C-alpha cells in the first residue's frame, strides 16, 4: 500500500481543509490515517467499524486484547458510545476536555468488542489538537487511535517516526509538527469509586483530586513487584523499549554523574556505544558517545516532550548501553518516571 504523507500545521487548517476532508473520507471508508494530537501521534481508524479496528492491530503488530481509545470531538458523541456519564465524569470533562485525558466508561452496544479488546468498558478521549478535532469530525465522530508506533517502540512524537513504523501499512499520515506534551494521555477509570488513574500523564493526580476529592492510583504504575496485573491491559506490555539496555540512576547530582561516567567509560572500553540522558542542570558533566539533554528539571514539560525522541535517536545511533538520570515522582514527574521505568524494564540503581 502507498502511504500518502501530507503536512497540515495548526495554522494551515483552513487553507488545507480539503486534505483533512480527504482524511475523514478515508476513515469513513474503513482506511487508516495517522493524526497529530497534543500528546503523541495516533493511528486512527473508524472506532465503530470492527474491520478498521482489526486493521489497526495488524498495522501495529499489537495483541488484540489491548483495547483502543476512542477519540471524539464533542460531548454528544461521548453520550452515544457510553451507557451514562456520571456527575463526576462530567466535572472532569468540563475541566480537562478537550485535552490530554482519557476516561474509562461502561460501553454502549454500538461499540464493537474489536475496539475494546473484548472489554465491556470503553476508553474515550477528546483531544485538543485542531487537526485531530477536524479529522474526527470529518470521519463521522469516532476515531479509534492507539499511539502510531509499531508495538513495543516509543510512541511517535514526530511524523517521521510514524513514517518509519507505518510507511506502506496505512493509507495516510498527517504531519502536524511536534506534539506539545510528548507523553500519552492520563487514563482515569471512572467506572470505579474512587476513580483510579491507570496511566499517569500531563493531567496529574493532584489536578484530579482538586476536582473530585479522593483518587486512587494503580499501584503497578511505578513498581513491578506488586504481584498485581495493571488495570489498563496495555500497561502490562514492555512498551517504549529502546534497543540499547537502559538503566536509571537515582541519587544526588554529583553521585549520579560519577556513577554514570565510571560505568560509561568501562562500557566504552569494552567497545560498546554509550548513550546518556541527562538534565540541563547536569549535562555538562557527562562523558559518553551520545550525551542528550532531555530538558530542565525545573520544567518537566520539556522533559516529557523530548523523552521519546531521544529514545528513538539512540536506536538510530546504534547505542548499546543507556544511562539516564532519575526524575521526580510527583505530578508530571510520575508520568515521566512511569515511561522511563518501562523503557528500562524497571532497572533502577540508587547511588
Ligand atoms: O495520548 C494518548 O492517549 C494517545 C493518543 C494517540 O491519543 N493514545 C494512546 O493509545 O496512547 P494507546 O492505545 O497507545 O494506549 C491506550 C491505553 C492502553 O494501555 C490500553 O490498554 C488502555 O489505554 N485502555 C484502553 N481501553 C481501556 C479500557 N476499556 N480499560 C482499561 N484500559 C484501557
Ligand atoms: Mg501506545
């Protein structure tokens, strides 16, 4: 299949409206289109068409028990695919939609089990990205979209990474530039009381608590030794895995730099290529084949935005061993650490 790559930046949606209309038509006809969102690129298909969902799983090489998120552009659409929107869910929607948040609801009958991975619940998100919103509307209102990466790779934050993984497998890729957030949406299960965070993201526990009071967090988010199964089926897979072996080092800045440099030198002496993920504050102190500044510890948004790109760059550079600093576990730091720990297979060393 020939994959058509088009470019539509936020500022161009009016002049390039006919291209977005074409994308909507492809989706309506059962095709697949990768779309930019404010988090990461999504691999879109018509959420109410089981054949489209099956195609999504095939293109990603994703196990079909791992449910998809349905993207909508307005509240009326939400009401058609769930059995009811609770007062609490409505509050969350009012506060954070459109935006980087996904809620789990009991599903309505029209949602095929192919889309929900066999579950009776459905994940729904209303993205804020204007390109995504327009394509969803032109597609008829319901776009199932997992991250547009091959299963097991970091989620794509740039269209070129979508093309790397999906060229020849899907009908169209819309380049909309780099997403603002760079990490996937927060997922909160509204079918349980108190509501429970299944995947941390830009919308934090603290932000949800301010609105709703008590919020639970799935214990498996920052630990792999709880013996529990993650509640979001996708969280059990080793996601976001770079080719190089990644270890996270936690401790005081000086101790971390010393430990990483000692180990980097040893690995390089053995002929291995070493990559380092450092903060802006510490970056000048590192020695390695590829030392990358992930952003400032005082601006976690910048770290979230760069993380997946850096992991992909290490793959391109054939890095064998990667050391990363550790980041805070509160707020947005929780989302960053959750993704980093998964990429590292939970290898974390305290120094
Ligand atoms: O930011 C995002 O959410 C991006 C963009 C494209 O919107 N999408 C995304 O989708 O990250 P995906 O498929 O890569 O991750 C969806 C996660 C998976 O871990 C999946 O198991 C979980 O959501 N999920 C989906 N439906 C669920 C349900 N009914 N119950 C529990 N978890 C669910
Ligand atoms: Mg994903």
